[in-house]
C-alpha cells in the first residue's frame, strides 16, 4: 500500500467507524437500551461506619452494591468495606473528602462538628418523619443546600436509607416527671442530646460497642439506640424501662456520599444507576425497619416495661428545642439558612398532613 493510500484509507476507515458508532448509539436510544460503559469497568471503594453485614443498615449497603453491579451489567463495582478496615468508623467523611476512598455510608449527625447545619440534614428532634424528610430533600430544596454545603468538602451526598421513627430509649429508673431527668447520664447524640442537656440530662457520646457495658456498670443511666429490632440485639432489655416515642429522632437520614471529583468523572449511566439504587435502598430500609421493629416489639422479654414519656417532659423539650435552634442559628449562618428552608417546608406540609395522614391515623385508631 502506498503511503497516500494508507492515509486516505485510514481517514475513511475512521470516518466510517465514527458514523457507525453514531448509528449504533442512535439505535440504542431508539431501543431504550443503552450500555455506554460496555467493556469499561469502574470500581469504587466505599467504607461504612458499621460492622460487616450489620443488620438493616449494613445489609442495606451490601444490597445497594449488588444492585449497582446488576443494573450496570457488571461495569460498576462498589467494594464495601466495613468500619475500621480501610478507615476508622468516624473517619469516613474525611477520608472521602481527601479522595483516599471514593464513598462512604454513615449517619449525617456525626458531622455536626464540620458544620452545625449538617445536623439538620440528619433529622430534627420533634420534626419531620422519614417520608417528610425525603420530600423536603427532593422537592423542598434540602438536596440543593446539602450538596452546596458538602461541595465545600469535595463531597456529593445522596440519601442512603432512613430509620423511620426510633424509640425514646432505655432507662434504668422510671421517668415520671421532669425532675427525674436531672443529673441523668444518657447516651444520646445530636440535637436531641442538646435538648436533653437543657432538661438537666448529662448527654454522652459512646460508640456502639461500649453502650451495653456502660449501662451495666452504671457509667450511664440511660441510652437511646434505634428501635426494637436493633435494640434487642444489644442486650439493653436489662435496663427494663423502654420509653417511646423517639421524639429526638423521628426520621433520621443515613447518607451515601461520594467524593465529588470522582462522582463528576462517572458516566451519566453510572450516576443514574447509583442514584436509582440509592432510592431503592432508602425505600427498602424504611420498610425493613417497619417490619422488623413491629415483629421485635412483640418479642421483647415480658420483664421490659414499655412506657411513654411524661407530658410535661415533652412540653419542656419543645421549649428547649426552640432555644437550641435559636442558639445554633446565632452561631452559624449555614444553620440559619438550612433551618429557614426546613421550616418553609414544615409550614407548607403541615396543613396537608393534618387533614390527610394525621387525621386518617386518628380516625383509623
Ligand atoms: Ca438513635
């Protein structure tokens, strides 16, 4: 082949290939079947704050990874690393921000120290339920604020499940009045802990592995955790008094957060798969919590006394929450901005909720 022929031939060949590729892409679009990542496998490292295969939360992220692989035809692999394997449980935020890992699965309220506003994304005491929180994120501007504020840490967050309503916690002694809370040492995190502090409680933060022994040894007098399904595995039943409702965590949000630069490099197809799988995970987790909590409640030992908090305590908690929110707003403009958006959604949502869900549940009895 002469050089000139070779050049021409190659150019023609390249044009033909390009046209062919366009044609194929067009065909795929018509079919609705797109596999733009064919042959190019992407692997992402995701660390969690939970032990391996931890019920509901850990198994939820395992299923999420499996679904990403299935939906992408094997081109997207998410490798899940339980806590302390790649990074310590509560270092996942920093490690993802610094691109040491690609993503993490954790609870949003852990990062209050990074920015006080993050505690609102995790859920509000006496505030929105899980379904309402998700609605605020998706339709009420919550996601825009969350992504803007996480963007400053080179992070891109997605909701990664939610617990539904939690329980109020386990108490060694009965709580009959506000006075019974004075001086009580309780494991309770986040804004709920701040509210409890104003009611005379001494809130402490303990890792999951230390709660049971602290309760048994009397280092703490009370603890909250999640709900019957997960609490019954922790051995808390010995504390005997199990209080409802989890006013401090009516709809806590878990997160599936990616390194932002890594996220932006993903194909649109992989972004769509991750987004869809995260929504599936969120729905599944909420339903699994509901079913397993309902079942575990029936199976609690007979020695456990299930009680509701005194009315005066809940009234005092409402007043204390207002003070906590005022204090935080005065300290942080971001907190103030997020609270404003959150409150706007509450205002919009409440009249409709009052005549729909709330009213129906009262009628249903
Ligand atoms: Ca909790």
